[in-house]
């Protein structure tokens, strides 16, 4: 199954996440298919950038967002 999920990056105790489309069998920071945005929780307010067209396209193809990514997509206005 294809998932839209977070890929953790950044230094120790300073997380930075990329929003990627990946096969659910791959490791969290392993191989991915496409990168559709990023999420930085270390700044206030949280810095989120999502390519809405790519996200909608992948969800149309059957990709399932994780819980956290679904929340980010809702806050960005990509999904209802």
C-alpha cells in the first residue's frame, strides 16, 4: 500500500520532516516515491509547505495519508 507520511530529518532534538509518498513496507527514512512538501515543528507557528496538486493526485491514485499528515493536509486546506 502507498502511504503519504513523514520522513524525519534534522539534528538530534531538532526534528524537521519531509512529507513523502512511500510504499508502506519501506523504512520510515528509507526509499520513497515522491516528495510533496515539508513540515518544521521547531518554529512558531509551525512551518508547513505542501504541494496541493501532487497531494490530491497521489490520493486520487489511492495513497493513504497517515494520521499526522491528514491533519496537516486539513490545516493546509488540501482536503476537507
